[in-house]
C-alpha cells in the first residue's frame, strides 16, 4: 500500500487516542521530574518554571493538533526538541541540583519516543491533512 493509501485508511479517532497518549506520556515525564526534585526545595523551585511552561505549551499545542491545525504538530515537535536540548544542557550541570543522570536520560528518551509517534503516525497525519476536509 502506498503512502496515499495509508493516509486514506488512517482513522481520526485513533489520532485523538494517540494525542491523549502523547499528553499522558508528557505529563508522566513531568511527574518524574517533580518526584526527583521534591526532596530539594531549591532545585524544585528552579525546575517548576520549566515544568509549568512544558505543561502549558504542550497542552495547548496538542489541543491545536486535535483541532486540525497542521502547523501545531511541527511547533510541538520543535518544543519537544527544545526540551530534549534543555535536558542535554542540564545534564552537564547535574551536580548542581538538576537531578540525576538517569532522570535526564529517561526524560530525553521519553520525549524522543513521543516525537517519533507524533511525526510518524498516519492517523495524526490524516487528522491534520487538508485533503480530507
């Protein structure tokens, strides 16, 4: 089956399921950071700004993808890549209260998995495609 056939057989309802699973996965990564940092109030205060921004922007962009805004999928991908980059930068400063190396690795791998699902799902591609309007 060619790419057009896969896009034709994709299901917008499954796209919503994928978007909800992506949202849950991103909230799980935020919870992992919170759980890691709650023992150190100073570190938690520094990380809460990132967690709040991540929660707001990823939630808004996932909702925009669900409302068939194709641009939101790519902006969400850039935001996820930005947070992976922030993990890499903070990994070098992990001795300064930014969590253990394992948390950085888990967060980076989790966000990379979310990015792969977001950009490779035929269901999400169909949901944001203008062909089926």
